C-alpha cells in the first residue's frame, strides 16, 4: 500500500471520529470507497507479484573484472 493511500485512510479514520451529522455520513461513504480502492490496488499488486519468473544467468570467467585492490590496516590494540 502506498504512503499516500495510507495517509488518506488515516486522515479519514480520524475525521470519522470527529465528524457530526451529515458530514459524518459523507465521510463514512468516502472511507468505504477508499477502502474498496485500496483493496483493488492490493489485488492488482498481488496478481503482478505472482507473475514474476526467475531467470538464471550463468557467469563466465571473462565476466569478472577486478577494478581496484586496496590494503586496509585497522589497529585493534
């Protein structure tokens, strides 16, 4: 779930506790719609995540190259 959707849900949840009368009803509707959208986005993400396939890449000796060699001395006593 993205941070912006989480924040929107948190704000609406806080407002639901403080709303009064007609505003409370509208906020409840908005909160329900937001929850539905979050669930649909999560389902889409889960479907995409299951379609990932692994591919093995073989390394060859010529693929490895040493760019720099350094000596590090760390005195411990």
